[in-house]
C-alpha cells in the first residue's frame, strides 16, 4: 500500500486510526492491553508484528510483553484467519469424549492441520486448550457460536453448512 503523505501512520493504513481511537478511549493505560489487543484483532483481523509493535509503543510497554500476551491467549491470532473458523476444545473432558477424532476428521476433510487455513482462505481449523464449557464436552466454536456435545459427523455438517452459506447468492427482491 503506498504511503499517504496526509496519513499520520507510516503505512498509510487507515485502520491504525481506528486503533488510535481505541487507545484514546483506554487512555493509553497499560492494564488495558488485552482489551486493546482484542480491538486491534477486530480491526485488522489478526495481530501482525506491525500491529503489536504499534500497540507496544503506544502503551510504552516492552515489545516482549505485548508479544507474550498475544501468543499466550488462544483467542488471539498471529496469522490471517479464514472467512470461517472452527476451534475445537482439546481439554481433558473434551479429549476424553472424542475431540481428537473431530480434529482429525476436519483435518482430513479440508486438507489442513489444526492451526492452518485452507489455501483459498475460506476455513481455519484450530484447537484450544480449554474453552471452559466442560459440561458440554466435546465443544467447538464454529464461526463464533459455541456448540456442545459434538460428534464427528455433526462437526463436519456444521462446518460444511457454514461454508455453503457463502456460496448461496442473496435473493434479489
């Protein structure tokens, strides 16, 4: 992207202006790091090195601390995500009830490993250490919706339905 001489950001990316608004609302408070990273991910889609460096400088925090927070929490992504996503809990309760079989089936179905996105950028498969819904084991989050008591076939159907939904043209009135 060419640099815009009128832009206050070196990259010229207007999304940094949105992030500046979040930083102002948080009063550049260091203890607001997680909330700011959530906002940054919402704005940019993922947390690139440039975004993490920008946040670190804005909050006057060491880069290592910001990077550490961004890599510790499973809800933050360091790579662009697909248009659709499925995160399968692999915590003890979910694992015991078959989460590993769900992950394996989705990996085979879409030709990717957990933590990867399909080549066409439509689907990301990930795992989480624990989603905190052990009573619903095994649990998955498909396009932001928590689904409990999953089995392999239901997980495959839910992901396929999410992907098919994009292929359906909007009805013309």
